[in-house]
């Protein structure tokens, strides 16, 4: 798949942000993904992101780190953070931005080390793609999380997109996406938005304790998952 987000991030970093990065979805018209979002400072971030960063402890793995803005904030706070991304181009930008620890890896193939905090912001849990992918993802995350570790991520309930006519199957938060940039398009891929109730129904039988830390007026929320005693 073409690494269009990574290229857009590199172009923006180099001051060549003339083209727009677009997301094409199954539920409506294309939407712009503002590339500058990947380069925000702490004072430009949402309350959910700021709260998640404050909760980070121990050795942190920032998953889907993109341009490394969350990792840089943690790093500047003297937190031991490693930034992971599948995009080699994004990893190069992070290096240029002075992120100290970078992994160019597919998170679902990574098992080399355990961390105290797994962090997935900007709906990073969407990487799981589908409900089945989320189940497999939680099983995998357990392998790289220390015994008393925590999984922090934000997501949202997108039921509002369906105007009261929510489909029973497939799950309504499984969206098919494509990126386009400079007249190129990626292959289609699934991106997951998970509502709080469904998250708990999936996580708890797999041995996770699920706490909703906060939520906002836009149905976005921050979740903290930890291994339950029986599941640890």
C-alpha cells in the first residue's frame, strides 16, 4: 500500500504542503485530514489527549506515532518513550524532529519488549480495523504489556452518522477508508471506531478491566484497560 500519509507528513515538515491529504470513507463525502494535526504542540491538543499523556507512566510505547508529537511531549517530560510507526517515511521525520527512540514496525508483528504503557491516540485503536481485529489486538497487546501495565486509547461512538438507522451487521464502527494524496490513492482498508459498551463487552471476557476515564460532548472518550487479576 502506498504510504501517502507518511509522504504528506514529510512534505509538510519540509515546507512543501501544497497538496491536501484526503480520507475517503464508506459513509459520505471525502474529508480532509489536516496534516498540521500531526505537528501540534501540547497547548493545541484536546483535553482527552492531554489527560492521556498525563496518565503515561514507566516505559511507554507510542503506537502509530506519525510525526512523533505525542512522543516528543513525553520525551521532554523525561518519560522513557518509544515511538512506533509502520511508515518508514514518518519514522524519518520523527528522527529529524529529535525523537530519541523510534521503531519502524508493524505493531501486530512486534513482540520484542514489554512496556508499562501502550498509548494509541487520535483513535489509534482504529488500527485494529474490525471487531474481530480488536479481539486479536487485545490478545496481542497483552504480550507486550507488563503485568501491571495499562493500555490507553481514545475512540468515539459514531452512531450519529447513521441518523437513527444503525445497521446490525457489520458493526457500524467498522469503516472502510482510503487515503488520497497528489492524485494517488491507497488500497481500501478498515478503520475501527468502537463505542464504550461494545468495548467493554469485548475486553472484559478477554481478561481486561475497562475504565472510561473521561468523555466529551462529541461522544469521544478516553479508555484505560488493565489486565484483571483473574486474567493476569
